[in-house]
C-alpha cells in the first residue's frame, strides 16, 4: 500500500495491530414438539440444537511519533545489512534495495554513482559493481567481516603506578620506549564492515594500518569493499564504499520505479564472471499495476483506482518473492514496539 502511495507522491502511513481479543460463544438448546400425524397418539419428539460463534476484536493503532520517524528516515546501519547477508540473501538484491549509491576509489578521490535510473551513467555503473560482487558471492568467495583496527596511545612512564600498570596489561599490549621514557599502549578493536574477495585475516600489519586510516572516513551507514586482482573476481579490482539509505528512501525508490523513474536492463561488465540470468532482472521488485485484480498474484491492494501486486508469475517469481520478503524484514528492523495505551485506535469487531 505504501509503495502505491509513494507512486502517487502521497505521504506514507503505517498502522499495526496492537491487540486481538478472541471471544467464543457456545450455545445449546433443547426442546420437544408433538409428533406430526400418524397413529402414535400424543407423542412428543425431542429437539436438540447448538451453535459456536467466534467474535474476534482487533485493535489497530497508527505507528507514528518522533522515534519512529527518525528510524524511518535514518539510513540503515551496516550491522543490519550484514545480518541479512548472513541469512544467505543475494548480495545484489540486498544492495539494490538498501544502497543509494556506490563510491568507487579512483586514484586519490572517490566518484559517486547513484542507484537511480534517471542518472543513467551512475545507475549503470552501480548495477555493474553490484553484479560483480554477486559473481564473487556465487563462487563462495565473498567475505564480509568487521575490519580489525589497532589503536595506539603514548603515555609518560612516570604517570603509571604499579597497580595501574597491571590494570593496563589486562586490556592493552604495553611497550616501553626507553628513548622518551613512555609507554605505548596498543589495543585491537572491531572496526567497520569490509567486503573482500580474500580472507581479511591474511592482511599484513602495514595493510591493516592503511585500511585503518581509510576507515576513519567511513560511517556506520557505509559498507566498504576491497576487491583485489590476485583473488576470485580480481579481473576487475576495485575499492570503495556502498552508502546505505533509509527505509523511507527504499519505498520512494520502489514507488518511482513504477512511475516516473523505471528501472531497465543493465548488462554485466565484460570483466565480471558469468552470472545466472535470473540474478539480473531489470526491476529490483517486479510490480504489477492493473485495472483489475490480478488472479495469479499472492497479494494485491487497491489504491487510487488501480490494483497493485508483486509479480509472482513467470521466471522471476522467486526473485520478486524474495525481494518482497526482504522488504518486510527491513520494515521489521525499522519499526518500534507498538504503543498499547494512550493512543487513538480503531477497534474492529467481527
């Protein structure tokens, strides 16, 4: 329904079921009636009857407020992305839904390519970068793990007592520098998520330090990647970050895709290994808009005089179902707990 509203540039609106009270009504009746005619005389015939009725009462409340609005407008955190990636969702489907752009490193600067069909050059580069990662994932060679960062501090040796030194050794590696009479404290901490075509544990200390310096510019809403030439998919080495968007932006993207800004077919880069045909559909989610209720659709809604449904007919039915399931999961990790009391609600008694 909200995709349809976004299609018509209407504000999106969410409601949820806050309470369901099921009421069962059991009734039993008994009686007698005279027999109809015959020679039986004054004989009474017994009558028995019974009924069972279910009357659920459903309370619906709007999902609104400052906290929910912030969640709706805040770009997804990288941890939510990796949570879904580890459920074996396709990386191309995840990024096409969740990412607003890819920023690829060229020499000393990044170039941003937006995931928006009206930006032809940017959209096609975004799609090709996503397909390249998908091909690496198909070979089970795509790693997505937190980058281990090393932090270091220097403190004067005279400022550390014996008790303090013992406490420091429990959390830090401590190195004494006799030249300047200082202690150097080092600690490894989990950093941002990094997608690679190699095992990040094999990195040298210098490479870890370089990535640590680069990670300073990454935010919690970025998914960094480092594809190297000596590993699977290395025919197109590239580095950069995917910048994630908010759930509100996802809905607007899907609404525009069936109206002003439709998606289109984009071929893979020649350097990308072969991929399955059903992994590169034109649309992120195939949606059907018709004047009549689509008979083959799993679910449809009526809005603005037309019917909207997920396209579940044809060779891309599974892709579209997976994409809609992912959209549902993204909403579930965005929504807050529904308020139970103190808010206006609609009660429906059936």
